[in-house]
C-alpha cells in the first residue's frame, strides 16, 4: 500500500494545493510515484468543489508546476488511510489534532515547515489569500524549502517499509 500524505490549510484553495502540487512533483522526480500518494484538503468546507485560487494557479504555472485541483474538506475518517497529515500553520495543527480519533492519529499531524531546518522558530506558512502575488510567491518559496526535508523523511519511511 502506498505511503499517503495529505496537506491541510483552511479552505484548500491556496497553501495546501500549492504544497500538494510541489510535493507531488518532488515525489515524481525522486521516482517514488506509485509508492507515495499526495493530496490536500481544508479544515473548512467553504470552497469545497472550487478550483484553486487563480493566484495559486498562476504562481504554480510560472514555476513549472501543474495545478488541476478541486477543493475539499478534511474528514476525520481519513486518518485511517493517511500516514502523514501536513498542517500549513499552528491553527491547522491544533484543529487536526483535535479531530484525530486516536492519539496515534494525532501523532500523524506535523507542520510543513518543521521539515525545513532554515525555518527558525516560526513554522507557519502565512495565508496569502488577502494579499497580492508576493504572498503567493513567498508561500511557494516556503513550501519548496520544506518539501526537500519532507521528501527525505518520506523516502526514509518508504524504504524502511520496503525492507
């Protein structure tokens, strides 16, 4: 069974679809597609069924990432099939851990920037929704930086499970 990663932000139209797209590209580049499944969701359902924010799509496209995304709301029942739930900020982390049916499920929730050794103490990826394109570029930079460490951790786990 593939290792399953889900990125979660608030509405699933900015940060989490960006993280999903970037990390999926990293997984494919590493030759782990088929071994790792990547998706995303939001803590709320306000945008369920919508595409990603056009600014997210533009920034992803400008940097060579695909974006065919449909927003959805995270469901606590998904913990059973997920190996890792990646929160984009502390608020998402708290909400996801509160939703977790078991302590083992709560332990699956991590902050994305915790995988970036250069992140420092502030591990939140700021919400770019109410700002301009610069915020989306900053979000992409943070996601890309953290994706390298996340990929290394996931690869190690996948290789351990295969051995």
